[in-house]
C-alpha cells in the first residue's frame, strides 16, 4: 500500500467499487427481467419481417424438346459415365 494514500482514500475507492458493481448487477437484472417479460407478452412472429415470404411450391417445371443430335450426344455421355464405373 503506498504511503501517500490514506486509509480513508482506500475506503472511498472500495466503497465506490462496490457501489459500481452493485449498480451493474442491478441494471443487468432489471434489463434481463424487462426483456423476458416483453418476450413473454409479444406474439411470436411466423417469419422474419424483412425477408419476403417463400412459396410453398417450387417453380414450375420447364422442358425443352431435344433434337436428334442432342439426344445422341446425351446418350453418348450416359454411356461414357456407365463405362467409367
């Protein structure tokens, strides 16, 4: 303990530290209680309001008619993959 600091100054520092800790604990408890009560009263949102709603069904199926050359090329690819295994 430094010689130039009196006992009363040390006691003052200790009292201020205990008071600051008590205020921090009290404030955190008060904020936590308020947040819990507000959450209990508020209805639960179904989704996030900032995001658009998603459709339940997927996109419509698309199909394209292949030419004879495209069908032959696709059949060749399937044969190559089948031979690879």
